[in-house]
C-alpha cells in the first residue's frame, strides 16, 4: 500500500481502493462521533444508491417524515420500479396525516398496504379507550410495520402536528 500512495496508477488497479476513493466527499462537512453524513455523501455522489437507501432508512428510523417526504421524489434516480413496503407505509401515513399526496409520480401504493393501513387505523380507533388492549392488538397484527414503530413513540412526531 505504501507504493500505491506515491503511484496513483497502482492505486487505480486495486478495485477496493479505487471504488472507495471514488466515494470520497469533496466538500467540508461536520459529522459527530460514530455518524455518517449521508446527505453530504449524496450531494457529492448523487448516483450512490446505497447512500440514498441508508439515508432514507435513517430518516424513517428518526421518524423524520418531513425529510423522508422531501427525498422520496428522488426514487426514480435509483432504478426503483415499485415502492418498498416501509416506504409505502411511511407515505400512506404521512399523506393521511397531512391530507396531502406524497407518493412520487409514476408510483402507486399496493392494495395490500392500503388494506393493512385501514386495518391499523380501525384497530387504533376501536381500542382507543383501552390502551393496553390496543397495544396488544396493534403489536399482534401490525408489529412489523412502520406504523407500529411510529406509534410506539408517536408523541415525538405528533407534537409537531400540522395545524389545520
């Protein structure tokens, strides 16, 4: 590797190193300990689907539906032909919650996801006065969904509820 440092031609011959060099960012940015700055990585390398996928996942994990909704329109740029299930779940919730369509042009929600969301909402309303039963039913029927994940800490999201 020492030889490669002084000879860029040798560096380019190593597939792992040359690929990683291509992914270097060219702008200054600040990143905290143990965190990636995926937004800057995407700015420097907008073609990087892996960075886009990780960034979208991080927005969902952070319950940042506003940021997610802003970035979803870029889905076309990464070769997607259909919406991933958790993207559908986030979009149907956000669209329903804000009474606005966030689904990118050319994409549709699957009927299965729409039915599951309807069931989630019905279960939520049906047991709204019985919190422990609601929790049990939502976990049993929808424990692997983004809606359940969002529901478990919905207070953070719902505090910033849009005013109608």
